[in-house]
C-alpha cells in the first residue's frame, strides 16, 4: 500500500510538471520568403540570361548548323506548377563536309512547367522541368518535329534545370536584421529562434513563389492578454523621439528608392497617405503624452503592410547585381511583420542599426546616413504626385537682411531629440484655440514691415491679406484638377483656414524685432500654420517661415490636396440623399489640414455624435463669417 501511494505521488508530480511546462512548449512560426514573379525573372536573367537582350545561347557547335538561343523568360503559376515561358530560336540540321543538310529553323515560345525544389542544407533553389509546350510566334499551340522536340528536351530542359539560385544571402541578411532588433534582455530567445531557422515547403501561388522559413519559439503572444502600457519616463520619451526620427528618415529613404519609377496615381496616394499618417500619429501622441515604447515597431509593420505591394511592383525588376539585395530587403521586412504577431514573446525593438542595415539593402552601394534632414526635397514631392514646388503668384520676399540671425540657421545637431521635437501637432487634438505665440527672431527688416498687423485700424491690412490669399488660391486653381463648381467654395475655405490658424498673420513684433508666427507648441509656422514635422522635406522650411507668399501657397496646396484626394471622392461615393452639406465638407477638409488623412472619418464620427473639438467649432464660425462676407471680424483677433 505504501508503494502504491509513492507511485501515485510520483505520477502526480510528473503530470503537474508537464502541465506547468505546457505554456513554454515550442511552437513553430513561419517567416515567408516571397519571390514575386518579376523579381524571380530578374534573378534568373541575371544568373542565366547574360547575353544581350536578356538571352542565353544554349547550344552553338560553331558550325553554323546547330544553334539554340533562348531569351526573355516570363514566370507565372499554372496548376500548382511554376510556368516559365521563353522565346526560342532553334537551328538544326545534319552537318556533312562543312555543309548543313536539311536545315530546319524554328522560332517560337517554349513554355516549361517546373517544380521548384529547395536544398535545405545548402539553402539553394533549383528547378526541375516536368513538361513543356511549344507555341508559334503568335502564341498559338504548335506541334514541332521530333528533331526540334529532342533539342528542346535535351538542351533547353537541361539548361533550365541547371539554374541555381542562392538563398543564403537573403536569409543571412534576415538573420542579421532580426538580431539587430532584439533587446539585450531577450537575446537568448532571439538566438534560439535564429538557430532553429530552417527551410520548409515551396508553394507556387498566383503572384509569387513562397518558401516557408520555419522557426521555433517558446510561446506565442495572445492579444487577449495584452497589458495596459506602462508609464514611460522623460528619458524614455527622448529615446522614442530619437528612434522615431531615424524611422521617419528611413521611411523617406525607402520612398526615395522609387524615384524615376512609373508610379500610378494609386501608388502615389498610398505613399502620401502612409507618410502623413505616420507623422501625424507621432505628433499627436507626443502632444497628448500617450507615446508607447513600441510606437516605431507598430508604425513600421503597419506602413510596410500598405507599402509592400508598391515596392514589390517597382523594385528588383531590373536584372542587376542589386536584385538579390532587394530580395533580402523584402525578406527581412516580411520577417519583422511575421515576428510582430508573436508580440512581447521576443520584445522586438526597431533600432537605428537595424534600419540602417535595411536601408543598405536598397542603397545600391551608396552611403547610408539616415539623417533627419530639414532640407527641401524636390524628388519627394514628385514621388508624392506634387508639382516641383507650390504655385506662387507673387515674387519671393528678399527675406531678413541679416540671415545669420535667422533661427533656422542654428545648428540643430547639438539639440536633444526632445528640444527638436517640441514640433508637435497643433491644438486641433487638444481642443485649444489655434492662436499662436511668437518667438524671438531676427533684427527688424524693412521689407517685412508691410506684413506686420497694424496697431490701430486694420481694414486695409485685412484687405491686403484677403487679396494675397485669393491670388494664392487662384494661382493654384489654374493648375488644379478641382472642378470649377468648387472654386468659390475652395477660396472661402482658404480664407477661413488662414483666419482660424493665424488670424491673418505671418509676422509679429516682439521686443522690437520681427519674427515669424509660431504656434504655441512650436510646431507650425506662418499665416497658414504649416506643420513643419508633418510636411518635412515636402516644403522649404526656411520659406515657410520667412516668405508669406510661399507659406500661403503651401497652405492652399495642402487644403486642395485633402479636398481633391479625400473629400471629393467621398462626396462622389455618396448617394444624393446622403450628400454632405457645404459646411460639413469644409469641416472635414479643415480637420484633415490639422490632423492628416485619418481625420476624414474621425471628423464625421464627431459630427454624428455631435462631439466636436473646440477647434472644429471655432473654424466653423470663421467659415460662416467668411461666407457672409464678414472678414472685418478678423480685426477682433488682431487686437
């Protein structure tokens, strides 16, 4: 009996131990290595079609009788197999005493059905041809002679089956990137994951060849157990800001890799919206003090989900020494997205080192710095579908007479990220009025005096600013696709936005000096209060501060962008009975002007609940007064 009790006790102990260890059992996750067919074509051409015109000479006996050249491979999926169609030229005959007897020439297309295979030990991708079909030059199915067929089977099949693609470089880059985003306290888990990496199955899908990279982890994050974010210190906020600036620089660097590519309007819209959404989310959370440690990781994953199709459609299509690097770039970013679903299991943190490593993969061997540059970027504007610069109707102001005193010229490299990042989102989200405060600036300059608000009667000043804004909006409308029926509305919208944003002021006097108008939180400048962080690189920050015409043109362009690209399509989707009233459209566009594209739906939600921000209501007052011709009321805020 005693032995039985001991046996039962031991069995219970074993069961309890097994139960306790169940939560840490190894689970397998899949990190996809995706080779889109255009990228696969580029890789194959680079390795096996090196002759001119993307061709390869498969057979050339040098006798002028037997010769095979293949070119222009095109890949697709066919009934679960990889289909490779190649243009083919075959010349054959019987050589007798230096004469080719009974010569035959065939020109057409050979479509090979291939079963890709992976060498799991050496990390190689190879091809096994299982069948082929012939087509004439008009892509009509064709039967060829036995002589031609035998050459196709013995020469072309053999040549294609001899192609080997080395997957080790992209997999190694993926490993290095994953290692670079692991915090020190989680390196053991990352190391274990990396050691467990192995190739899985090959899947032929409609758009790509996918190779599963399998990895083992001890636990997988359950979103139901997500904890509330911990409070973070000022030092941690500084680190988040610094990392975010590197991430924003990386995002722009990545976008710039598309320069010169044939982007569609949809591509440009996706890039524009993703860039603005990430920037406005950051400035919003910084303003509201709701930043979380995983902000950059979360933004990276969400941005890549939107941008991945654009980059896959345009990068790596040319066959070159850089093609494999593009595959490595896609594989590493896809891996991060897959690992993100594991959540806090690995504690992944995006680092500057990791972002630089990624950027180098698409750098084409050029130096990578990832600086948070404040310089105007004309190419970025073009990629976003904007003109080279906002349309100006006036000559540029000469600017301050002593440029050495201009605040922008100070060296920001010595500033802390926090000091630079007082550039936060304007009062739209906090519900505070939009009146801006001033900053000590430059010595008084006569050519800026005319744009200072008067101390007394302001009628002539208001008329001058109205004239400037009307001309700025008219200059834009001359080149805009905005239907003429909306032109009057748009001009009133511009006047109302400038009124709400700055009370018609570009410059103010402080301590006997002229300076540009700066928002209370030091983010937005000038008459249209253009957000310097959100529009970094898209506008010239120097001109935004010191040139009233440029600032007005920039604000007009931003309003037109949101109206034309977002509000107007929304209107066109609505049924007649559901159409938004003019005031609602104005409120929507102004909300986006302050908070980015996501404010389209946010404002409509506020309207539905009748829970407007203070800035919503203040702007609507201005819009109604402008519509009634009561611009004289601007004088109330100039006093």
